[in-house]
């Protein structure tokens, strides 16, 4: 039996700590006990900060004891995906090229978490530079699925999702460029939210595809995701692409979370479901049935350009990545080759030694797409497709409040199953990628298990900056189901 | 040689450092000559996760330059990444503007002597960030200083409209005056605030046929002397090369050359222009800039009369020489000081003499501007009027001007205290004239004889009167009395 504290959600734990009934230090100790027991099996963390976490927990506990006001995440142990910069520990991005890189500054989200009195306990594993769907592309370690340790946790935020699912933290931040929050959340049976592009500051998130990247929470419940979003959301003057709050206000996400949406209209594309495995389809259909019983209307919508999203995504994301990753050159920081014969070799060998296979593949794809003579045919065309996909969603939301579909066509696959076939791996992102191209928010909610006992995620999408309503819709289902309460087999 | 004619064709690419307080995309202080890597932050170091934020002031400065160069200002402009690997470029891409620069299609007027101007067309002007600086020491390593990385850099590209080294120089001088007038750049060439890269070739007509020599681009010139010298050197070199080899311009045979300042010659750097692929694409970290009518109007209101226009107005309206006008308009603050004095009612030519012959001399010696000499516009105007009205003579005026810089007293008081008020009273002066005539009979005779010596003798007598009055006699009045007495 594990420590009962670990069964709490973030909101509950925070309120108990703030009321002085539970000590933050107890929660931190419980989490580290869990990490000590399970990390060898799961491999969720690249680094942990036990001493620092204990100090921070004590600080919060004494604040509470002194009757001082504490933040929205007071004393709650939280993990960070290791592509989010922190001025403590390393920020590796799961890459050998940054294995020993220590950021001198904090990402805006880290500052916001700290200001809310959260306790950052460690940094989680990921596909190198967030490129991948299984966390197998990490250059530093392997992470396994807490429901079946022969399987992947999904990716790229696999470490964060696994840590939440295995009660090795209460909540975590991930980043989502093409599904990297939602898909691992789905594979690990937890909640994952990708906010609208521009809702959360990217300052300090190591860039992969700058026009697609967005930080978001991975939690055990929808309410917790709402709470974490309320802490990290908002304009940041250091990120020009974070949206001005006069144009899109930050709502009180946890505030109205339990209010059901009246006359809910759910948009669906029948053929999307048909493309998924039987286990996934059944779970999704059952979930839709739950909504129907709550009075929701199902509307068939059309997404004519959706099929092109993978092609467009792998042009845009890789093009941006090829430029974003140019800075890792062995000159200023990070891995530098041992004996370069000239400065060209500092570049070529440092990069050759530091980057993994998938990162190199995407850099080459992106470099090609941006090359003179190819730019119009690839990059520019992909941007046009992106606009069409965006248009698909805008039109769809005229007819419905949200769109539902699977997160992934399959449940968690076996470690090594798809590593030899990158294209197959890319295709598994079919349901998640369009959301990033359109910049809209999407959430993955646990909606049952397949015949093998592996979690299935229901994906719910909403219009831009509609997180408040989106989370309420997700919460409607969660309140009628018990899936999220089931513990991963590792526990 | 006799049947050979040629025309020099030069286009310029100019980089100007803007004088904002902070860098183009971060809050680091813009400073020169500081300890290496002391003015850096995660953004200009290109650290993982950092993001650029546009310096609005730098953009406005650039638009101001674009307006002064008569360019069309784009309603919509964006930022692009220009990718290339170099140790002084921390992100290995430079944030620049590619296909939608903020301004295009302008021109600059340059003086070409005799009050004439010539229009040099501006192809485009765009804004970008500067790179850092690599230092290659004798050891087996190089050092990188990133203090300069991220400095706002205005790039101006002209059409090949200049036809001599002198014109290229005039263009550079004029541009320097403009950016200084607008206050958008310190424009100090030695500090690298302005760097010039001329593209030079010749159109040679020989035996009725036209030939174009291969273009040479001279990199990174940072003095007017080097700029003009390099163009002049290239003309000779390219003529010589053409005569020896007959080589003409073809695709890809543009060369890159450097300037050897000591040897006063250009030196080959790269034989063939490499077709570099910078893989430009729009920077997803920055929002496009939309120029609204209101914003443009706000910037337009910050424009001022440009130096060349001012200079020509001084010649036309104030009857100043072109030289004096160019000296007065050299710096905006000086010109505006001059204009304030004139506005106070003084005669422009007199003011000009006082300012150029006394004021600017002192200012230059002190390394400061006219406005820093402690002169009040009204006092200078008064002084000019006193000279004009004959209360004092010109040399007394210079002396009073000197005194005014060191005291709070007005010119009238100084003149009285130093006893410099001219004697203009005819009755009083007649006594002095009579005395001088009595003492110098020989000279009086010479004048009256009307011979060769007459003019000199008259001057001598005038000088004697001035001496007797200790220089305070009004020479005009004395001269009139002399005329009356001697004729």
C-alpha cells in the first residue's frame, strides 16, 4: 500500500496544506518514497531535486504555520519536462548535446509555479528535443509505461505522463508540438491539456517547432489541469507570441469547472473513429454515449483537409527545428567534440556526436524544406495547407461546442515496436497534429481500457482560448466515469 | 588608349548602428569598448529557450531613416531568419528582413558642387541584428565577444547610381549627416557605427563596343578615406585588368576584396561569389509589424529639415557661401543655434562670421558643440547688431564673443567695460583727424598729388587716426572726414 497522500489530487492536497492539516514536507517525502520504489522500473526522471524540494516544502509549511497567505499550488510536488529551463539542475532536453547544460535562467512557467508555491521535485525524460511519440528517442534514458513496463509511455512528454500515472508527482508540465502532451497522457491513463497557442508563455521552453510548441499540464484530474493552467497562463512580455490578455482574457479555469455545459453539441467525424484500433473505438464510442445520456447532441462535421496535417506538420515543424537547433554547435555551450581539426569540425563533429538519429533526420528534412528552390514547393505549401486546416476547425466550431476523437489510433505500443519505421511512428500522430497546426486547445481524458488493459484517451478539442468551456466539457465526462481513479499496475 | 572611354558604376551597401539604449531583441545595454561578454543575456547569447522581443524604438528609428531617404514605408513587414554558421552568431541564424523590408524605393540627394545635387536611388532599407566579434589571436584558438551581438543594424542598399569615388564619398558624408540629424545613430565611423561596402565596376567603350568589367565588392570600409580610396583604386585596377585580360562581367565572377589601408590598395579575398543558401524563413518567434497610419504620422512628426536642404536654404536665403553653409549645417544643434540667433533679428552673414570664426573654433578645440559654449542666442544676436550698427568694429566683436563665453555679462556691458565702443561722433573724430593731418604733411601731400602713392598714403592716415583713438574710431566715419578734408 502506498502512502494515502498520493491518492489526493492537486487541489485537495493544496487545500489541506494551506489549511495546515497536511504538511507539504509529508507530500514531498511520499513522492520521493514513490520515486525511490518505482524509478528503476519506470525511468521517468532525468534529474530530481530532493534537498531543494524539502527546503521549499519546509518554507511553505512555515508560511502556513505563520498564517501567511500561500499560493494556488502551495506545497504541491510538481515535475517539469526536461526541455523547460530551470536555473537549478540541468536542462538536458533528453539530448547528449545538452547533457551537462545548466540554464542560468528560469522559464516563465517555472517562475509562475514558484510564485504559486509549488515544489519542483525533478525534471522528466522526453524524446530528444521533444521529437518523438514514445520517449524512445531520449538520448539519456528509457522510460516505461506504468501500466505495462514492456510498453512505451508515449511521447514526447513520456516522463511527465509516466511520473503522474505512477504517483511519482502530483502533476507535471509537458510540452506539445504535435501531440506530445495528449498522446502520452492517453497512453498512461492521465489527463493532458495542450492550451491554445499563445495562452502560456514559451519563454524558457527549449524550442522545437516554435509556431506549434505549447506548454501544458499533465495531471490526474481535469480539475487539477484547470488549476495548473490558471497558474501558468497569461501574457508574458518576454514572449511576443503570448497573447495579450486584453484580446483573450485568462478565465478562472478551476472556478466553474463543475458546471455542466447546457445543450452541448459535440462535433464528430465518423471516419476518424473508424481508423482507430477496435479497443480504442469501443472506448471512444462508450464515452460519447455517456455524453449523449447527459443530453449532448452529436453533430457530424467535415474536416476535408485533416488528412494533410501530417504532411504539413512534418514540413513546418522540421523546418523550424532545423533553424532552432542550429545553435547547438559546440562553440558556445553544450557538447563539443574532443579534437577538432578546424572550426568546421567543431560544428560538424559536435553535432554528429551530440544529436540522436531522429533529431538528425528532422534537421535534414527541415533543412531540405527550406533550401532555395524547394522553399515554395514544401515550406510555403505546407503553410497554405496549415491555413486550410485552421479553416476546417473554424468552420466546424460554427456547428459545435467541441470536437471529439481518439488521441491515438492505438494504445501504448511495445518498446522497440516502431523504432525501425519512422513513418509508421509519424502516422500515429494523425489525431493530435491538426490541433497544433490550428493553434487550438485540446485535452486528453482517460476513457477506459482496451482488451489488454491499456488506457485509452478521449480527445476533446475546443476553439482558440476556449479552455474554460473545454475543461468543463471534459469534467462532465470525468464526473460520470471512474477510469481516472484506477491506479496503474505498477502501483 | 585613345579610343577607350569608361564610366564608373558604384552601388553601396551600408550598415548603420542605431543608437538605442538597448539591443534589438533584448534589454541589454548598447555599449562600446566594455569588457568582453559583459553586456549579454540569455537572448543575445542565443541560449536554449530564450525568445527575442522587438525593440520598438529601433524600429521607429529605422522608419525615420526610411522617411528621410524618401522611401515607401511598408504597412506590413516581418522578420526572417537568415541561416549561416559562424562563431560570432550565437543562434547560427541572424534575425533580419528578407522579402518584405520595412522600406523600399527611395533616394538620397547628395551635393555634387556648384550648388547642384544628384539623386542616388535607394533600393531598400531593412533592420536586422548585428553579430558579435571574433578575435583571432596567435594561439590555436579564437575568442568571441558577444557584446555587439544583437545591436540594431540598419542596412541600406543603393542602386548603382554613383559614378566616381568623390560621389561615393559625398553619399557617405551626406548619409552620416542625416543619421546624426535624426539622432538615430552616433555615426562614428571609427567605432564601426557605419560600415560601407561598395560594389564597383566599369562600363568601357572601346572601338564602338561596350564592355562591363567584373564587379568587385569591397568589404567593411569604415572611413570616408578608405571608401573613396578603394573606389579610385578599383577604377585603375579594373581598367588595367581589362586592358591586360579583356575579362568582362559574367554570372558568378564577382569578386570580394578587402582594403589595405597602409598600402592604399584593395586586396582579393574571394575569387568567386559563392551561391550561399541562407534558408530564409519567417521567424516564428516574432510577430509581423503592422504600420498604422497613426503610428506613421507620429514618426513623421519627428522628422526635421535635412542637412543638405538646410545648407542650400542658407545659401539661397542668407547669401552664405556654400562652404560656410556646409560648416554651419554640419551638426544639427549648431545649425539650430545659428537659426535661433538669426531669428532674434541678427543679420545672417554677421552671425555666420561670429559663429564660424570664433564660436566653432573654440568649440572644435574643446571638442564640444556651439550650444555648449555658454552663449545665449539673444546676446549673440545683440553682438551681431552692434557690429552691424557700427557701435563696434568686427575685431572688437570677436573679442567680445570670446568674453561672452566666460562671463554672464551681455555684449553691451563687455564692450563698455573693455572700452570697445566705436567713436562715431564726427565732431569728436575731426579733432583726431586734424591732429593726424598736421603731424603727417608728407602723407597729406601724397594724397593730394593724386599719384601712385595716393591710395597708400590715405590708408596710412586712416591707420594713424585709428591708432590715436586706440582702435575705437569708426573707420567709415573717419574715412568720410578724411575725404572732406583732403579733397
